[in-house]
C-alpha cells in the first residue's frame, strides 16, 4: 500500500476522534433541560390618586361675561379631560376639555352640577359637586308716581321720595349723576333726592347711572315739575243776625288739589256791641268749626261760610292752612304759610 494513502487515512481518523471528544465534553448531564435566557421585568410605575383641587365658582349676571374659572387636578396621568356628568352649567357657560369654565350667562338661577376629570386613557377619575348662582341683569326704572314726571313743590322737603328703583344686579351698587342739574337745594341719595326744593318753578330732567358689582350699568332719567309753593290769602266773613255770610280765600301755587286745616281760633278780639247780652256772641276755643259752619278747599280757593241764625263767632279769628294733596309722595304733603279769616255775625 502506498504511503500517501496510509497518511490520509490516519489524518481522517484523528479528525473524527477530535470531533467526538468535543461533542462528549459539551454534552449536558442526563436528565437536565435547557432553558432560554430571559431579561428581568421592569418595575411598574406608581401614580398618586387623581384628585380635583377644590374649585371656586363665583356668581355671575345675565348678559355679563363670566370671569373664567380654571379647574385643576393632581395625581393620575396627565393630560386630563374634564366633563359635566350630572346637572348642567348656567345657560351660556361651557366647560372646555382642558377645564376652563367661561361664557356669558343667558338665564338667571342657581345652577347645581358636578364636574369630573379623567386622566390619560381614562384609567382614573375624580368628581366634585358645585353650583353657580346667576343674578338677573341690572335694570333701573321710574316708580309709578314718577312715570310721567315727579311733581314737587318749591319750599318743601323731597316729598316725592324715591324717583326710581333697581332690580337685578349684584351689590355693591353705586350711583352717579351723568347729565343735567339736580333741582336746586337737593342732593342725590341713590335713586331719590334729599333736601328742600328751592329755585324757580319749571321743569327739569337729569340722568343717573347705576353700576353694580359686576360692572353692569343702567340709566334712569326722571323729569321733575317744580310747582310754586302753595299759599292761601286772608279774608273776612261778617253777617247780620239771621243772614249769615260767606267768604272765599284765594289759593295759589301747588298742584290744584288742596285740603284746609283750621289751626287755631282766637276769641274775644272785639268786644260785644253795647247793649248786647255778655257772652252771646263768643266763639269758644276750638280747632274745628262748630256745627253748621262751613270750611272747605278746592284747587283755587278756600270757602268759609256762616249759616243763617248762628250768632256765635263775632270777634273770632280763625287761623288756617292749606295743604297740597296731589304730590307723588302719598301721605306727605306741602302746607302753606298760615292765613287768617275774621269770622262773625252782628249780634242784635
């Protein structure tokens, strides 16, 4: 056999032997199982519970832009989404998905609702109840007695009282004269006047602006009719026995609807005529006319009358006043300066 053939066979035998040795060395012990190699699992991330910060909702007014309220929350996974699951916001207000309440209210009332926040993916939620009061829009108008004009009298206190009234709006209210002069002698007190009317008769108009706590405004423009102060003239009423007398005292100024009041009676100012029975013609002290005597007032005069066959009253003087009953302040009237009328009949 050739030598090169022998050498080739020997080489192959050596290689096979080496391979068998390696396989034997790498073989696992009998009964064991090979497992794949795994990477360690990550630790889950912990988040704080989702909590809504206490929202502060303020009041609002119809027709006035609502100052925006921004809601906030902590915990969970941002970003958050906001909704109103129960109740409803006031008409005109909306809640944006990112938690801003804004708008302009369109209706008044007290609106109860709840807001809810969801975190990313909606895995955590939180809710809170709230309410928003909405007041009516601020308005101002004239009182009924001043709907056309406020009738007042020079020389009198502010008998008209309030010329206007406010509804709706929110405190505090402020008042400002924006045009026209006030009646002389008066000052503005809200929607009324204080003081005593002075100056000249005539008509005037002014404007007052009312501003509320939300900055809403309303205006009112009353018109005043300033009348001359009411007055009554003096006179006399003398008559013979059995005839009686009548006298009319002129009334000026005022509004044309007067009442008359007997203030005092002075007696024994004139002695009885000689020869008459003492005391036959005396008028006893009183503040009302005796039965049968007449005392009445109209818009232009006061009428005093003594009936026939009444002899009482000779030498008496009545002091009287008239009062205007047609002003816009019920129960508060302007009275005239006092006037006198000499009352009596001739005894004999």
